[in-house]
C-alpha cells in the first residue's frame, strides 16, 4: 500500500479492549448505555474488564508520543492493541491511513517485519547469539544474507554506542548494554514507527538517565514516529513531544509537557506533576507579554523555546551582586543573582 503523506503516522479511533467471555457482543450491547463511562460500567456489571475505553488520538509523523499512567491504567494494553500484539475488541488503528485491523495476516507480517519496531522492558535477547547476531536477527527473518545483516547490525550497534561489543554475548553485558542491544535490534529493519513499552524502567537511575539522553540523540538523528510507554512523569516530560495520561483504561488528557504541567485537566493529572519543577518544563512564551512596554531594559538574550529556569538565569545576569549577612547583621559576603539561578538550573543540553 502506498503511504498517504497527508495522514498521521498513527490514528486511533474509538478503540476498546475488553477482556472476558463474548466481549465483542457484550460491548455492542453495552454501548446502548451512552457515554464511554456508562458503557464501561455496564461491562463491569457483567463481569468483564474494559482495559482500554474509547481511546482516540493521533501520532504525527516524526513525533515522540508518550502514554503514561499508574500501574493498571491500561497503557501497556493500549500499545499492544496499536501494535496488534493484542487484537482490539472494537475500533480502528490506522497506520499512514491504512486500517490495520482490517489487514490480512500476510499484510500484518509484512508490517511487523518492515514498518513497525518494538522494544520492551524485558529484552528477550537470544543468549546463544552474539550482539551482532541478535541485532541482525530481524533481517535474517526477512531473508537478508549474512554480509548484509552484519553490515546493518554494525551501523545500528554504533548508533546505540555499543561499538566494540558486537561479538560479545548477552551474559557478558550489563543491563544497560542489553537494553541497547534490544533498541538496536528493533532499529535493524529501519522501521517507520517505533513502539517502546517501559524500556528503561528496570534499569538503575543513572543508567536510565544516560539511555534517555542517548534515546533523544537517536530520535534527533532518525526522526521516527514513536509511541513510548512509561509510568514516570519525569521521563515523560523529558522525552515527549506530547503526552497522553491514562486512568482506568481511559485517556484523560493529551498535551505537550508544558500543558500537562501548567494546565492539568483534573486532580489526577495534577497529582502526577505536583512535585515537578515547573521552571524546567514551561517555556518563556507561556508568560510572555504580547503587548510590548514602552521602555525595554537591557537585552539578556531570551529566545522562544527557553525554559523559565533558563530565562530567569538570563534575566538575573543583569543584576549587580547583593550582600549576604550573618546572624548579627554584619555583611560577610555577596552573591551574584545569576549564580543563584545557575545553581538551581538543570542543564538543557
């Protein structure tokens, strides 16, 4: 099928995943109750589990779209529905305009082998294969020759920072290195769309942050269309172009990191970000005056896209040092306001 350049990379429409006997018929009957909430209640009264409820969203080409929520919120079930690891009970999932729920088994195999890449929390590496052979395995399934597989494997191994480890075996790697192999393997076929289900959650915090940084570098290089699942608001805010927050199988808000932090739609969303330093995620344009004052002070160099933390540090660089006193009121030193701001600022690089 020819790619529809005007269509979003992924479009999810009216998607339901109901677990239990005769789920399709039960959902059809329950929809007479009206709203998605009433439909879900009707299903629960019959002993069924509506794990995903009337999900609707689009992922733009090249967008990093994060789905997050607490354990049991339905986020992993949703990504399995979109990637067709689980067949949804109802709805549509369109990849470049093609409803893949209507696709033949042959077409689904083709999509999984050539268009869709997947990375999960548990790496699933073959212990008897080297790093290069693990990475090249999807190409082997496509029928690629050994030399071609090795060449492509080396390209993505370098991309994920594992050069020199291509002939090692999984048992010889750290957890972070094994996860890099999983990422490289999913990239071997150069997929257009990438699904990642909590790929870093089993890793130590320092390794996790390093892999997040590398992941952003990879995305800046490859510009994939990505659906990324996490339960960690810090990770979501760091990685996402947009975030969907789920609760009880339902998407309750979709927005940019700034919108999620500054304009939560309810207490559930606000609870996620209550401890987030808003200055690290909100941008200067969110507080910018559109009507310019008659007198403008010296220019500290603010730019659209700067976080509030960075903008504040720039503005404070215009101030002179201020005194610091001890308990008796005696001046014992001075502080440059810009140094205060810099001490609180997180490096955006």
